[in-house]
C-alpha cells in the first residue's frame, strides 16, 4: 500500500459525529422539492415556518439600516437596542423584571439550545427533555456527552407532561431540564399549575432549566405561562424566544434569550467562537418588530386558529385517525395507529403516492411513533386538498 493510500484511509470524519443527529423536516423538504422538480404537485405540511410575509415595517427598518451602513461587525452579545427591546418584551409577557444585561442575541433559537446544553452539561450528566420533542434537544444532549432522559408527552394529557413522571426522572445527576410550551411537534401547552409543581420539584435539585418559548405568542386559549415566573426559577432558567415564528422571520436568523448571570459569559464565548454576531441590520429590524405594531401578528394567529379547526376536524373525519386540538403553535399531531399503517411508512407513502409532505412522529422521539406531524402553515385551500388526498389514499391503500 502506498503512503498516499495510507493517508486517504486515515482521513476520516470525527467519531463524535455519530452522536450528532439531524432534523428530518429538512430531509423531507429536500425530497418534496425533488419531486416538484419532476412535475409532482406536493402540498407542504412538513416544514415548521409561517407562510406569511415578514411585516412590511420590519423589512423597511432592515433596508434603512443597510442604507445607513449597519452592515459590519457588532458586539457578539447583541446590539444594545435589541437587548433592551427584547428585555422589555420578555418582562412584560412573563411578568418578570429582566435586565438587558441578561439578554443575549443569537442567529436564531438553535444556538441557545446547543450552546445552553454545552455550557451546563458535562459527560455523564443527565438532561430531562420532552418526548416527543424538537429533535435538536436530543442531538445536542448526546453531542455534549450527557445522557438524554426523555419525559413522555401523551395524547391523553393533551401532550402536557405528568408532574409525577417528571419527579421520577429527577436525580442527583440531573443537570438540565428542557421544557417547551407551546410545544413542537404536538401543539400542547403546559398550564401554570403544572409549571408551578415542576418548579417546586426542580428547586430541590441543582439543575438548570432551558425553557423553549419560541411559540409564546402563538397560544390560542388562556394566558401564556413561563416556568421562569415561578419563585426562584429565573436565576436558573434560560428563557428562549425569538423573531422567527412570531414575525414570520425564519430566514432572518435572529433569536434572543434571557440568560442567568453565570451563563452569560460562557454563551457569549460560544458566539465569539462560532457565529461572531447577528448582522446589525437584522437586529435593528428586530427592534422594529418588537416595538412596532402587532397587527400582522394578531392577523396571523387568527388565520392559524381557523386553519387549526379545519385540519383537526378533517383529520378526525378520517378512518383510524384521531387528533387532539392543539392549544398553541401551528402543528397537528394526529395518532394514525388505527389506520393499520406504521406511521413512518404512512408518511413516506403520503409523500410519494399522494403528494402530501408530512413528518413521522418517530422523528421527534419514541413516544411519537404512532403519530404524524402536520404543519398547518399553508393556505386553507391547500389544507383541504391535503385532507382529501389523505382520505383518498387511505381508502385505496388500506393494509
């Protein structure tokens, strides 16, 4: 064997990549786009982003900022203007007193998930997280070398966790508890009483909390509640929010979080070592979003509420399908076990044979294995057509 051949055989990617997961939504989106290039008509219910335009006043603020020259580096922690606006929004919507010094700005919400886990967890630590849940939770936990401890979210509780099951999972090794409400993929919401009970349990431990609240402005019934507002929780909780979902700004990549004192510098150092900063013109657009009129936000939520009813009623009319009414976000999470299909197979065949792109619930954890996730961030006409196509497929293809 030549030295060249030896060199090639030695060049391998890091073994740690085997612990790093992915997000199936983008894989399915890629396949759906490929089918569309072949002329297939695909209805997209797989990707989790609002199908609305970013509000015009936000776009105008970004354009003005670019013209004014806000196109260079800025502080990795974020512009003071956005940190102040985000602190005001987080404080007013959570009933808290959050200072701008504790607010950080990142390229979307994911850096806070990833870097929050890396900043708090060592190999061997345990992290409690929702199952089903956003797949990046488990991916980042495993990458950090920590042990994922899934907390089941079940149909019969409208996908809110059972406080007793949370208590069973808290141990001396628990370093972090991840909560998400309103919830992706189920649309479930954790009520204030459950959050208060969870806070009492977590307070007995030394665990941090990462509260993923990126859908906080998309709750249809009742008032939004954050665990950070429970006594003693703010100083141990990363309160995560952002612009992507609320203002239809997914491609702008701008998230923010209230971060406990002890974690501010570590997380900023992650930013310095990776993304440097969020473009300042994007941040100034974020200021316009947070401090400007919310008419577009209210209109979007009203439309989502109408679509929610259409989709849930349609799904529940299908043989073998049951679907809980989501209380937040823009996802339905129907149980399809009664159809006789394995959910993974059903998701694949709906895309390939019916032109309806959905996600299998198993992509979000073992507890979701009998479900599909459908995003109703699409027009009512397309949603009605999707239900019709699914009905036709089930009628023609029952196993």
